[in-house]
C-alpha cells in the first residue's frame, strides 16, 4: 500500500518492491540487499528449484530474523513521519 500511496509505480515483483522502498529512502540499501537474498531463498523453497538443506534453511531464517524486525521498524518510522502532531495522515 505504501508503494501505491506514494505513487512509486507498479512493482514488477517482490524484489522490485524492496528496491522501490530503498530507492525512496524508506528502508536502507543494506536492508534491501538482505531482504532480496531472503526473497531468493523463499523462491528456492516455494518453487523447489533445488533440494533444500533443512539445516541451512533453519540457520538462514534464524540468523536473518532480525531483518524482519528492522523492516517493520523502518516502515513504522516512515508511516509516523507522514503524520502530523494529531496522528492523522497528512494530505498534500
């Protein structure tokens, strides 16, 4: 919804959504890179492009879980930055 509300155009795929957020400083470039890797990992699992090593999958998800929280915090900061003192969304 943020991409649409901000008029950033239609993303081609999940990675493009992340790139759009990063290119408009809604998330950091380093977070965008890490999330892009997770998207690739997700595609590997969902589409079964190869045999998935369960221990690698567990390690990847466990070690990268902080990225989800970092993403949520970045989006929350962006949303709050768009609000005025009353808590209402600003209209331009």
